[in-house]
C-alpha cells in the first residue's frame, strides 16, 4: 500500500505534514478528515512507491494498453484478469511494473480509476477521468476506446508539429557544421598562403574572424551554453514562463502554429470528455491541464471560473484573442443543439486542417530562409578567399 504525504490544518489551525498509508489519495484525505484535520494537499510519497521512477512510459505503449483493454472487456474478461493479461504481454519492464501495481490495487478492492490515479502521469488525467465516467455509466469498454483514440490523435498531432520543424533544424545544423569546417580547416590554410600582405577588407575581415574564433572558441562555447541555460531557466521558471508563453503566440509564422495546435488539442480533448458524459466544468479543468502553454491555460481557467459562476461557455469565450471566431460559433451552436461534444469535435477537425496549412506555410518560409543564410555564409567565404588570392596575384605581377 503506497504512502501519501498530506499537508493539513489541525484543530488549532496550525499547518502540519502527515504521512499516511492508503489505497488512494481519496482514501488518505477521507481518513484524515475523519480525524478532524482539514486537508490542503495530498501527494504520493515517491520514496514509498518503487514505480514512480518508471512512470515515463512510451505513449504508443499506453495507447496499445487502452485499445487492448477495451477489446478484452468486450470479450467479457474481468477487469483484474484483463490487466493481468496485459501485464504479461507488456513489452517494457516499466509498463509491466505499473500494470502489476494496477492489478494489485484492483484485487485489493480499489476501483480501476482510483488505481490508475496513482500513475496519472502515465495514464493521463483525461484518461483517468474518462475511465471514472465509464465506470459510473457502465460503458467502461467504450470509454477505454475513446481514450485510446484521443491519445493516438494527440500523439499524431504532436509528431506532425515536431516533423514540421525537423527539416529546418537539419538545415540549421548543416549550416553550423559548414561554418565550423570553414573556420577550422579551410580559412587557416588560405591564411598561410595569403600571408600578411595587403589584403582587401573583406578578406582581412574573414581571416581576422577565423583567427578570433579559433583563439576564443572556449569562451564562445561557454557564452553560448550560458545563454541557452538562461533561456531554459526562463522557460521553466514559474514567474517568467506565463509571459514567454503569451508572447511566443505572437511570433510571426511560429506563433499561429502553436496557437492552432493548442486549439486543436483543447477542442478534441473536450469532445472526448463530453462524449463520455463528464460535466462541463470537469471537462474544462482536465482539458486545460493538457495544454502546456500557460497563456492558453490561463484563458481556460478564466473560462472555467465564469462557467462556475453561471455563464455559458460561449459567453465565457468572448473577448479573448486565443480562440478563433469559428470556435466560438461552433460552441454556441453546440449549446443550442445540446450536441456540444459533436460541435467540439467538428471545431477540432476544422482547425486541424487549418493547422496543417499553417505548418506547410511555416516550412515554406523557414526552409528557404535557412538555405539563403547558408548560401550567403559560404558565398561570403568564397568571395573573401578569391579576393585575397586575386590581390596577392596582382601584387606579385
């Protein structure tokens, strides 16, 4: 049984930390409440759970798990038996350990959703919520299929966005390799040939630049590494990340791709959750947690607050510049028709097509720019070396 660390207020109003063994977070919180504590926060103690460090499982393995699980349940296999079969067939040791833990929790009397909640990072919060809804509605196999479908679509979208940046990244790496090769091997050899005579300004600048880079490459490398570390800290820092996420959406070419990617993820997650009979507020909370961009996350949190206060979702969407007018219109149609999940799915599919166009546009703009930059660098080096050789030849004549 795992151990949970709970932050609570005792009867005197003093904050205390308590470690307690329980099947789930809910059971731990309930136990402490019955003892007169006010529970503020509950989290699993990683030191007591030997599977926490194994929780990084490949997404395709999780998708396969949900797909096969649904198939087994449709074949009238019991939940614990199905998990046991999937445990035996798991490819990675990490997944095998996690499923063994899952099976033990179920056999101990816990529900599937509670058991999955302990490895929420693997099964995703959305997946846990949909499984819980499936248990309550008696359609667990259908919910599992929906989770598998949604995770597969989400993984395909992520891969699509990564691949769109792969070719430009390769060109950028090639450009850096070419520059390093020219600086380290080509230009120094020409420097010995050209000597210290009178050279054209472009040739002199080229040789001086090469000499500077060779003599100070360690300092330059440290400076570049420091800059990248600084940028990483800014992106990870809780105070600066929201501002960076806000302004990165406004960056030409790249910003629209990130924005439409967030819209697609949000609408498709909402469609999957609402289709599993999860209420609107819980669906909004779970959907917001799938979005990494803090600016979009903030908008969704604001929407959730407005919906809790009694506003409609379409009304809560007004006056924000993240979601497109098409999204707002389809949500309003869904509210009037009572088919919100279908409207959200339609919005996701339409924006996915628009996202593909924006990715194609981004690639069409970035790739030629990088090729031009690479061509300019190589051309300038060739021009500088040829100019120096001509100057040397003219001086000799």
